[in-house]
C-alpha cells in the first residue's frame, strides 16, 4: 500500500520566545507584576547593635548581603540562571500549580573574619568560609 | 497582566524584638559564627589599656587575612588556617643568674581554651629581642625545647623544637617554630604547655636569656612574649537543626 505522505512537521525552533513578546516582562530589572528580579541586596550585621564591641576587636560588623527577587521567565543573563532553572521556569509557565518558579539564591559566597577575646583574654581570629554573598542567581 | 505600578511596600509586620528574642537571635548568630557563647574576658579587655603584643600581632593577621581574601600577598600559615589563637604567657620561671649553668627561661601556657576538633597546622613562639651590650657583637644560638615530663628527683625530659642563630646586637621579634609540640598538647588538653628557652654563645657557654636581650614578662605589654597557633577546622559536623 502507498504510505500516506507524512505532513512535514513545522521546523522546531529552539530559541526561547523573545522577552518582549510575553506580557508583563520588562527589561529594566523588574519582573512581572512589577516585582524585583532576582539580585543581591545589602544585609549589614552590626556587632555594635548586638552590643558585642567589648569583646569583638574587629570588625564592627560586616555586610553579609542576601538574595531576593523573582525568577520569572525568561531568565535573562543578569540572573546567571542554571539551565535547569530555565527549564523549570518554562515548565512553571505550563503548570503553574504543579511546578514552582526557580528560586533566587546565592551563586558565589566568600569568607569573613572576626577577631575577638576569649574568656582567658587570649585573642582569637576566626575565618568563616561561605559567610558573605558575592552573587545571586536563579536555581 | 498584573499592575505595573511601583512594587507594593513589604507587608510583613516590622516589629522590635523582645529582650528574650534578641538574646535568642544573638545566640543563633554566635552559633553561626562558631562562637561557643559570649565570653566575658576576665579582666577588662587589654584593648582598653595599653595594647598588648598578642592583640597587636593578631590585628595585623586579621588585616592580612582580609587582604588574603581580596587576593593580597599570602602570609605564612594564614592561607590554610580557619582559626588562629594567641596564648598569653601565664607563668615564667627564670633559671638564671644565681644558678649554676645551664641558664634557661621557661614559659607556661594554658591550653584548656583550645577548641576541640581543630587540627594544628602551625605554632610559633614570639619573643622580643633588644640589642644586648655584651658580649658585644657575637653570634648567639637560641634553642627552644618543650618540657615533655617533669621529675622531682632529676632533670625534666625535654623535646627539641627549634634553633635560631642571631647576633647579640640584633633587635626585633624572634620567631621560634613550636609546631612539633602540638602533637602532644592535642592529646592532653588539660596539661599546661611548658616551653624552655636556652641561649648559648659561639663557644658553647650557656648565657642568661635576659642578658642576651630577650624580654620576658617584665617587658612593656607591647613586647611581652606570646604564642600563636594556626588551626584548620576539621570538616565541621552538620549543624543540628534548631
């Protein structure tokens, strides 16, 4: 039997839809519904406010930072998103009740150091790795 | 699509923490910073009096560690350390002038504050040397031993740690490597660490360390001897959920 001609499937394009075609997407750092896109925010831990300066020699406090903001599709370059996050955001668009958006979390951390007295007046210098957020992204 | 106006102000209730909540928060931050609790130094902190040698040296290390993170030139021992402790010398025994040879100075350090589970990567004994007036401009050999075991009826067992050669006219901080002693002191925390220092002239005669210009407890606070130990945290156990 003559096999019916296969209808040519439309060529699948794998580029993501251009951001401006989707409603509510702005490229000025605000996601949909005017919320901030995922980025790093200042968080200052003040040892002075904690009343510790009688035994902490240095520093007086330090900027720890935190990540906040929306990972709304499309995840553009400033969100340094993982491929998985891009996929998750796409699937979230299709099944918003089942799959959550990707979340905004630190992608690079650095250390901070604290110099203080112990109860015997010895001086201790402690380095805390992964205590300061250097960069945020969508995961 | 949703409103495109400015983002609505945060709705989570902003309120001042109560006293007890503040204490809990402080305890939580201390725990994250790995501090056992809020230590209260016995005497008012040395910083409020004339700065002592150990805090001055540690403040230098603090700035070097911060520069290290920003890509500054690494300091010896600092790159691998998570924790650096300076130990204030507690007691000093002088076996000098009115004794027969050999002369020596002995320093004791309280090691009970060493945090458990930290591996020692290096330890230094620092003592300040002033130019000594006699014998003029000769070579001196300074050696350091750990007092491994004391005996009532005979000389203590000593464990050799380091030897440095210098000129009697030299001035500045003399750094002796006492890392080899750390193997033992991690085993018996509760015992003080005894370090004994000898000075010999070129022809092998024992010399009183004080006459050689080595300063002990009588020195001004900013030049008193102290010990510094560098630790590398062993992989920290997963923190218990709170």
